[in-house]
């Protein structure tokens, strides 16, 4: 039994689709930026670029923490909960 419903597309058709989707995405981005500018203008707020700040616990995911995370994950759950309670304060 052969399934003909799934056929590979030729490279040119794929590139055309990607170009079309890229244009649609660019237009959506432009419209979103315009809505944001209009909202800030009406609210009387300055137009600034959005800054992604570091989350409070981002340091936990740094490479130097890998050995400590490994040790923490492999200690008994009761001890982990006690450490977590102490660190949360």
C-alpha cells in the first residue's frame, strides 16, 4: 500500500513558501510595532526599546553551577526541601 498524499516539495516551491511566510511575519511585526507606538503615544509614555532583564534565579542555570545542581538533585528529598526552605527566605 503506497501513500501518495505525502509528497516531497521541490526546492523552489519551498523557498517561495518561506519567502511568503517571512513577508507575512514581517508585516505582522510592523503592525505590532505600530500598535505599541500608538499605545505609548496615547498613554503619554516615552517610546523605548523593550529590555529583557535577567530573571532573579537566572544564575542557577550558569555553567559553573552544573556540579552543584547535580549534587543537589541527588541528595534525599527531605534534605532538599529543608535547603529550599532556607534559601527561599
